[in-house]
């Protein structure tokens, strides 16, 4: 079917009006998410294990300048979410960026966006359920239970929550986010008190002098700071959930701008603020990759049960990540299935208006991941996380490309931009895309894991091309059926 035919059909369907095209995958959803759910989903997406657990190893490698890395990556993450927020207000869709890729880049663009996002969350899900099992083994009560049993129990619980209703999902994310925010606020209050009173922490007097006495902002030079960027970007993964959730809320035009705008100050306070405090309380060399930096600080000042509390919080963050992954991939796969580029069963919804087909497909990959993690060494687990970062970087790049096309069409008078906008187009999008691709390229400097992950890119590309040839006839048939329906 030609592009002209599609444009003609769109013109017929709008009958001269400026109404935005609808996505067939948006039909049938409830509007069960409230403003507080979406706001806390935005917070939950910005705060995860990348901060609670990953910041320790990164502080050790990069030093206090890690705060700058979080600030820079956070700014680019904000640009991506701001661009997505503008697209959401133009046309809210549970298919989110896949739906926008279909409109602005064609079905091939939507196909790549959707399956790369599925790659991100399915591999992240493998990491999440394994992490949940490891965190649970921290307590002696669970040590006799096999790791794979704990992983499957966690998967079953989160699956059940997702299948019941979107409102239950929203409530679960709301309380997960409350726990994470309350923990960070509590730690920051303790950290500020320690700084103000000059209370010794592990034999060190906190303050700027501590940084100066241990090599300054860059104790190991600039390169370690540059190399941790890839991990920092992954820490911000899930911010794009705001766009997916907008399709199931009553008033996206009010909820989304508020949630998106608040992301920047949350990044500044929670991520950058926490890392600055950590750097002022202890030298970077004291922190390690295998312990939460918050536990390191609290244990140095003798806080009882600090490890238990933070382990519970990290466990909550992993559960939240798994919960979000099942939710978002279910909606994305349904949007793709309705267009013919995903298996038909992923378009199915239950009585609670939940797309259970896509959720079950993601769960199936997670179950496979439990088996693989049991059989493979720990390095393979790290590769899983790197593969997930391939998925999130490609998703963010596609969002920015969609926004570039969107703005160009608006300038041509083909559509109207909402008042809520990403400023500085096209420079903002181009610089963001260049930064994300540069971060991807940095993985080559890690020969153990990063380089092996980049070598998977041609394999993924071949699989995507083969998959497209397998589904293109169904996609074309679906487009023809939509066209015939529009022209009747």
C-alpha cells in the first residue's frame, strides 16, 4: 500500500478536521490510573537499584564527579521524557512511543521500537527476578529455599498483580515509590545532620575537606567518569513509563505535564543530592560494588539493622522494576499485535481490560532467564544487563527521532503542537541522540562485558530483519483492512 494511499485515507477519516489519528491498540483499556499513580510511577521510574545498589561501585571507580555524571545523564533523560510528554499531549496512547513511531516513522520504525523495548524489559526482568532471589537470601529464614523457587514466587506475585487490574498495578507502584522516597529522604536527613555536626563517619570527618584530601573530584582522572555513563543511563531506565501510563488515565493533559516537569527536580534532589552527600561523608575508595553505599554509611555510624532496612528497599526497587516491565511490555506488544507486527495472542485482553497476552510472553522469557542464570556464570548475568541497556538506548533514540519528525510536520502545518513542548528543537534532539550513541560506543572500552555486548548488535539486527520478513505480509494485510474500513 502506498504512502499516498495512507495519507488519503487519513484525510478521509478526519474529513477536513485536525483530529489526530487513533491507534487501534488503544481500544478497550480502562482509565483506572489516577494522578497520584502516574506521579508516583514517574518517581518510581527515576529511582531504582541503579541508585540504591549501583552507586557504590560507581563512586569507587569515578569518585565524587559521579554526581556530575548523574546530573548530565539526568538532563538528557529529562529531554527524552519531555519530548515523549509532548507527543502524549498531542495524542495519548497506551502504545506510547511505538504508536508514535508508527505514525511518524512507519510500521518498520514501530516494529524496531517495540521489539527493542521488549528486549530491554525481558532481559531486565531476568535480572530483576534473580536479584529478588539474591536479596531475599540475605535473611537466614530464606537461605534454605532454592534461589530459583524464590525467583518464581516473585514472578508469580507480580504477574498476579498485573493481571488483576491496572488500578492494582498503580497502587503497587504507588507504595513501592513511597518506600523508596521515604528511605532516600530519611538518609538525606541523616547525612545533612552528620555534615552539620561534623560527626565522624568511619574515622573520617565529613565535608568538602574529605574530598580534597582524597584526590578531589577526579581522583582517578576523567576516563572512569566517562566510562560509568552507560551504567548511569541504565539507572534512569523506566522514566518513559509516564508515556505508557498516560493512555490509562482520565486527564493526561493535566497529569502528564505535572509528572514530567517534576522529574528534573527529583533527579536533582534524589540522585545528584544523594551522591553528593555520599561523597562528602566517606572517601570513594570505601564504597564497593557489592554493598549499597547507604548501608556502608549507616553501618559506619552504628545504625542498627541498616543492612536489613536497605536490603528491603533494594528488594522493593527490584520488585517495582519487574512490575513496571510486565505492565509496559503488555501494552506495547498489544499495540504491535493490533498492527500485525507481534504475535496475535499478545493482543488479547481479559475481563479486567488488561492485555494479558503480552504480559505472559514477557513472563515466559523471564522464566527462561531463571534457568539460564542457574546454568551460566555471573559474567553472563552482567551481559544480560548490558543487553537491556541496548534496548533502552535504542528506545530513547527512537523517541527523539519521532519528535524531530513531529516538529517538522508541525512546521509544515500538518498538525498542531501542544503548548507543553520540548524547547530548542531540532538541536536538543540531535545533541541527545549523539550523546546516547556516544554512551553506547563507550561500552567498547569494557572488553570483558561491554565489548561482547556490542558484538551482539549485528546478531540482534539480523533477528530483527528476519522477523520483519516473517510479519510484513500480516502488517500489510492489517493496513489494507484499516484502509478499507476508513474509505467505506
